[in-house]
């Protein structure tokens, strides 16, 4: 059962005269919180000449959406894990005396029938007022956070974000300084939902291929609607990926001894490496994946699902390489709050 829109739902930030005056006063600290199906993530920033500078960050795997596909409800165990993480976020926000913030929830709360009761409980126990945003607003914020990584000389772009409960794909035209969003799609499958459907692996290649083929079919109508394959064939498309799957594979491709955001964000990942690594990881057990410091225990269980989604995207649109973004919704919120077009990449534990 899908939760119905209510007072907490918001398709975008309201912009009234009071907010415009507040932005002109340039708040000392702003906070952005993204509560997803799998992760709870916070950034706190202060204004800088070229956008903003991150002063604090927090990220924890909470698996809020665990079991939602089957039951339609957030479980008590998932709620407790999430509230524990949100209490840490609330403490950081109070410590910095944040004056402007936006705290959003995405796919798990859009789907769960008890999301309103959950968010009421969050506000009582942490003081954080979290709003549920639409898939369209989630896509817009992701783009706002990543836009500075796009190449203005390539006329079109595919931007995607593999989340816990959904995957957003955006089709853009690049004309001048700002890209124009032509269309977007939200695939109701992410690393959590796909893992719950097919398991953690290891998979034999034939079984893994069936999963990828299913995802390829889900992407086909969007591809045909905009004749994207033709543009890819004309070498007129760039690709930008924002997700923990993409950043992890970038770290593995670079053979980093441990994840290093400064080496990953803005780097390029060749499709040859994508195919090689996704094939390898899909045949490994979660325990074997967890032994690599670029993956770790928290990501290992759902890595095969993320690999399948990424593999399908790369096969559907064989651009050849993609640019890696360790940024997304949170950075998009900060761009909105600070009223600036650009942003400075976060420092610290910014992993998607």
C-alpha cells in the first residue's frame, strides 16, 4: 500500500518573501538531511565564496525500508535504528546552532502506510520535522547537487541515482550554462527492494543475467520515448552516476586501499571496469565482499543488487564511461538553501 499525499508532502521548496529575506542574510550554518530507504545522511555547511563548505557530516546505514515491499509498513526495528541515527543528526544540528535546514524522506516513506505516525514519532523524540518529497523533487535535488560535474560541451546527458527503494534517471539537454531537464523516470527498484526480491547472492552468471535483463526491459520505454540510443550512437551523450554503488566501484577500479572521497568524486569510471567489477562482485558472497575496505559490512549485502542496476544502465546506454558523483540530494538542498548555482564538494565522509 502506498501512502497518500498529506501535509508532509512537498514537490519543492516554497519560496516566499520571508525566505528570500532570510537567504539574503546568508545564514551562518545550513543543514541538509536525506533519509532514504537504506541510509540516513546529514550535511552541515557554511556559506563560501564559491558556494558552500562542509563543516560536519554524518552517514549511517539504517535500512528504514527493510520489509516495506512485503508488508507495506515500516518495522519497529527499522524505526528504532533510524531514530537512533536521527538523534545523532539532531545533536550535530543543535551543536552548530543551525538556522536554516531542510530534512527530507524519500522512497521508503512514500510507500509505507505508517509513515505519518513514524514522522510524528521522529519529531517528538528528536525535534526534527522531516518532510516526504516526491520522486520528481528527489530527482531535481539530485541534479542540483551534481550539476557542476556535467560537461557543457556535450549536448545531452543521462544522470542517474541508484537509491535503496528506487532508481531515478534524468534525460537532459545541455545548452549553455544550465542543463534543461527534458524528462525523468523513477524505477521502483533500488538496492534494498531488489535484494529483498532476489537475495544477496552469490549468483551464477545465468541467474544474474536474468535480473539484469529484467532491468533492461524496465528502462526500454524511456529509451525509446526519447530516442536516446540514437544520441548515444552519435557520441552526443554523457553519463553521470550518483550512488553508493557507483562510488564503491570507482574506489575498487582505482584499487584504493580504503574509500577516499577526494579521489572518487568527479572521477571517471570506464564501462569496461563496470562490466568486470559487477560480474566479479555478483559471484561473491556478501561475507567476501565485506572484506574489502572500499565496500565494508554495511554495503556488502546489497552490492549485487546495485551492480545489477548499474550494469543494466550501462548496457542500455553504452556511452563508454561515466562520471562519478559522491554528492546528490543533500548537496542539492544546500544549493537551494544558500541560493547559489554552484557548490563546493563536501569534505569528509560524504559517501552516497
